[in-house]
C-alpha cells in the first residue's frame, strides 16, 4: 500500500479525462455514497457537489454522444445537452454539443419536451422492435431512432449503430439498469466514479442494477482526485487503451 496524500497542485481535468486518440471508447460517469447508494431522494444529483457538476459537464464536452436511460431522463428532468463555457476548445471541429441517445423499451417519453424540440443535435432514441408502433412513429417524428433487439435492447447492436454514425467517444450517464446492460454486454471501457462523503442506509439502488456478472470486468485505477471530502476515481478496463501499464 501507499499513501495518496492530498495536494494543492492544480489538475488539468481535460487532460486527465481525455479519450484515447484512436478507436471507439465507452465510458460511464456515476456517483455513489460511501455505503453504495447511487441516488438520494430518487436522484443522483442529491449526492454531488460543485466539482462533481463541473466534471459532469466536462465529460459531456469531451463526448461525441451521451447515452442515458429514459428513467433517468424523467427522474433528473433532462433537457438537451447545451454547450458550456470553454467547450469550443474541447470539441475539435465537432458539433457544439453531443446528442443524447435515450434508451427506452416502451417509448414512454414526452416527445414535445425540450429534450427533443430544443436539441441542437437531433436526439437519438434506442429501442427494441417490441416498441409500440404508434409510439415508434411519434419518436421518428422528433428523433433519430435506432431499433436494436427484439424484446429488450441489444446493447451491442445499438452501440455498433452509434459507432457506424461516427460516435467514437461515448459517455453513459446511467441509470443503473442501462449501465448494467452495457457491462453485461462487455462494452464498458471505463468507469468514472465520484465517491460522495454521505452515508444513507436503507436499501438503495447501486450504480449497477442487474443480475450478477458471470465474468466481472477487471478494472485498473487510472487516477484518484480529491475535492473537499469527495473522491473522483477513474477506472479503465485492464489491458484497454486507457489503462495504466504495470
């Protein structure tokens, strides 16, 4: 073991969280309390601080597309991704903001909401073929629709379709069921985890909500940053493009 002592030296977050230069890459950004809760009062935002919010925006700025579940869109009151201050230097000739790719089996979405009507980059909907035909027609009027899988979403096929559209740098913001599906499909390259200094108790949802993984991915710590009593951890798939050499 070794001591990770606090330091006052400034950190270039854009450099620390840069995507690998080549290939497609999927990272997730999640937050958890000290006892493993992914939400407080039904929202992940209740666990964070100002630095967590800044990192949330930075990771969006670095991404080509933001994958999120419909439940998270409803619970967190999602709107479209909007460009933030200083994003111009991070987008590298790409559109000003990445589109959302919303995962929804039932298409129980408000297609007149700003997340669809005010999006600078057309919102994408990822859904299986079992989706109601009438809702599917409504979705196609307001969004770009990717149908992948029959009864449930085929995450591998959906991510492949995103890659085919040129979205190489992908960011998943949850929720826990969506992240579980991506991990189970072997698609996750990196987990950015904010550890919040709260203890909540009860029986909360964790950052993954799914069945046990037959072969858990082997993750390597890339860095650990501190702000007040929050820890910002970056783990990459061992042997992957961003994993540290040993």
